[in-house]
C-alpha cells in the first residue's frame, strides 16, 4: 500500500441520530458534505481538500464529519444543497444550518473551518424567507411570458449559462403548440432540441451528458444520468410525434440504446443510476477513447428512476415500434410492485431497502406515472388497479391538509434530526398530471380534486419559486427556477390539462383484432393525450358509462371535453384524424 493510501483520512460518518448526539455532547458542529458518485468536482475535492493533512486534522478533531450521497438522500440534498455539487454545510447538534458553500480548495477550506470554530461569519448561507402563497393567481400565460424572457434566440434553451436540458419547459411548449398551433412555440422547441443534440449528446457512445457550462451547449459536464436521459428520451419522442421528423426519432432511439446497452444490468434487467464524468476519457480522440477504460458506473438501482426509465421504454415502444421495449418496461414495473412496494410505506427509494426517511414523493410519482403509461400502451386491468393503490397510498402518506403533497412521509423517524416536510412544486405538478389522467381512466372524482388542490396551493408562487416550506436553503431548486423554470413549466402544463382537459382516445374493441387501431391511437399527436383500451367482453360497464356502443365492432372515439367525434375504425382513418387536428378547433379561455 502506498504512503498516500495509508495516510489518515477524514473519518466520515453516516447521517444518523448518533452523529448528532455526539455533536451535542462534544459541543461540536456537524460538517455535512453532499457528494455524488458521478460528480467530477466531488472527486476533485476528495483528492485535494479532503486529502489535505491540515484539513483532515482539523475536521477529525474539531467537527463531526458526515458524508451523504445525494442520490441516496435526495431529501437532504434538497434541504442543504448550496447550489451545486459538491456542497458542504455546517450544522448544529440540533440540525440547524450555520453556513455552507460549494467546492472549496484546501487553503480556503482551512479559513472556513477556523472561522466556524471562532464563531465568525464563515460564508453564511443567505437567508431566504419561507415562500408562501401570495393569493395572486398564476396563469399559464404568465409562465409562457417568463419563458419568453429567458429564451435564448441564438442557441435555444433558457437563460445564458449554465445551460440545463429544459425538458419540462419543452414539453409544455409542445403541448401548447398542439392545442393552439402557435408556430413560435414549436420553433423555440426545435432550436433547443437541435442545439442540445449538437452540444451535449455523445455521438460516439450515445446518450446525453448532464448539462453544459457554456451558453452554446459545447462545454458539457460529462456525467450521464439515468434521470436525464430518460426524460430527454421522452421529450424527443414527443417532438417526433408532434413534428413527424426522423431526426427526433433517431435521437430518442440513440438515447434508448445508451440506456439499454450501458446503464442496464443485463442480469437484473434494471437500470443503474449514472456513469461518471471522467473528463479525460471524453476529451480523447475517438480512436483512443474506443480503446480506453470506460468511466465507472454507479451500480445502484433507484426505484423512482427505474420507473421513469420504464416509462421511456413503454413510450419508445409505442412511438418507434419496438415491442421488446414494451416487455422490458412492463417487467420493470412488475418487479417494482412485487419487490419494492408496500401498501403501508409506498415505494422504497432503493431496490430492496425500506429505510425510514428515505422514500420520497418523487419516487411514488414516477411509479404512478409509469403505471399509467403502461395502462395506455397495452397494460392489463391489474395495472390500473395498482395505479389506484399507489395514488391512494400517496394521499395517505404525503397528503397535506392544506392542499398538495409533502416531499417526505411523516414517519416520525428520519434516522437523524427531524426534517420539516415541504411541498415541492415540481413533484406536485407531475403528480397532478398523473391524478388527472387517473380520473379520466376511472371516472373517480377524488383524483381530480386532489390534483386541483395540488395545483391551486402553488398559484401564489408561480413562476419563479419552486417549493413551500420552512427551510432557507434550497439553492439548487431556486437557482433552477431562475435559470430555466422547470417546476413552473410542469405546473403550467398540469394547469392547462386541468382546465382545458385532455384529448381522450378510447379504443373499444377485441384486443386480438384491434391491434392496428391501438397502435395508431398511440401515435396521434394530440395534446395531453390520454389513451384507453376497452374490451367489450371485460369492460362492458365502463363502456356503458362512457356512452359508447358495445356491439358495433372495433372503433376509436376521440373526445374533447364532453364532445366525442364520430368513431373511426381503421389506422388510415386515424392518420386522417391526425392531419385534421380537430382539437385545435376548441375555443381557448384565458386562464
């Protein structure tokens, strides 16, 4: 073993009550570092600052050092992130925030540590007042206006730099374009998609890098995330449906190739979390890179991200005509249900682990949405029943009496200081979309009421703020809203769905004979499309409730609000429906 490997290191501890008890007893601050396996600058800080003997001695003797992987503990990341990775914060023994920073080199770190010990300012975290609803009603138009202010007409995207892939905003603009035909909205989407691909797509090994530090997308941060690629696959698939362009299909197919060939465990069939940002590897010429050692992969199965990947598999199967991907997506969701779901605790955050304080609302939301996609791409009736169980468990564990849903359940045991529960605008908006979809698939008004409450409670902070809660940190979430408005865009998309309703495509027919009709329905470029397959032999009661005949043969009914068009019976007629786009004929209220 080399001298560098044998030397003393910081005695990092897990986040738990024992660490904070020791901090109180020894009258020390907790030094909490937030790191990630995929994070290049986290590795740099480990190799420099946290390997400096002076820093090691001071931290080990005067602080209680705690290290947290942000993928394993997104709840802690949300509360203590200082605007980037790595972040570190100083906490009291009671868990109160004292100060915090992002990456800091060794000499500077010594000054920070000594300042905290002496009771000095130590770069305190800026105090931010708790976001509260103002009572002013946000509108979709206000969100779109804010996006117009942020839009970069030269390179696409929103803001200047860093440039984050704005999938929520792009999917909002695609939905609005589908509804009103405004070409300016589509042009913003297409320019952004083109520049993103030119800058942060890996043309050698497929997949998107996490983001770019430059305005023109040409200087990527090289980590590749499961969550990023699954979301971008969904975005390019949606753009392919709306525009019919081959390039978007090919891009989505390339992303799915990366996910299935690089991030999927071939034995388990599940997806790993991420691939490291090894800058030296990605900056090599391709002939040298092909022979080099590939960046390491974080081989953890995060359940919510796997549900999101399953969603992408199912939608890619429908749009690109790849039946094997449907089977893969269905298999993942069946395993999540069988191995990671509990009616009393919801979906575990990591496969096989039910750790108090770990399950998050985001995990439950991605699972619900993926199950609903499965219902709309050929799943069985049991999958709709599972979606209802998930929705009601979310309400029981995360529902707030004043409206909306908290980000963590009230378990009473977080294995550390109590964390105040907060309501995230992004997760509430994504959940609202799922609940509205569930309402239209089942007719149950509860889901619609929960969705309405989850959206209305945030009206006073949209656009620009991303949460309701008591913490004064939240730098990552608030900086993202300032730069490219992800949560506000998701809210506007859900609000538009709530008030204008979906385009419902109901296929009534025998599964054995209506296959082409079903496939055609899944490729209709209708805004806020909700697709339902009803078998007269199994779903006679639901068909009767909807007012459709049972014995007329296979047919697709396209409905907007309470109005349904004349049924169509062939894939060719569905393609004619796509050309006509009758959903654009509806009057659009100002809301």
